[in-house]
């Protein structure tokens, strides 16, 4: 919100902020141990990947963004609010 709160993207930034807060309030996020395991695996790897998908919705959001495009991704995220 510091960067986008007063920009042309302020409406979308506010919706994403609301969706994120609701997700964490409902225990919708992944536990810290899930993320820690992935970070540990990346640090120990001799040839780390460029990106790691970790967390409850990581793979599905990556799929949406890659195959369906930014508009569908943005719609999916803002409708979660």
C-alpha cells in the first residue's frame, strides 16, 4: 500500500490487501514450517531452481498467471476480496 495506495492501481491494491488480510485471519495461509522447508531445500541445493512454489495456493496462482494471463490472474485475486 505504501507504493500503490495512491496510484492508478490503488483500487486493485486495496482489494488485494483486503483479500490477504482475510486469508490470514481465517488461517488461510500456509504455516511457516511449509515455507521454511522450501527455503531450506533451496539453500542446501547444489543447483537451486530459479523459483520455488510454496504455500497453499502457490501452484494454482502460478498456473493462472502463466496460462491464462495477467487479466485473469488480477480478476482472481481481486474477486477473493
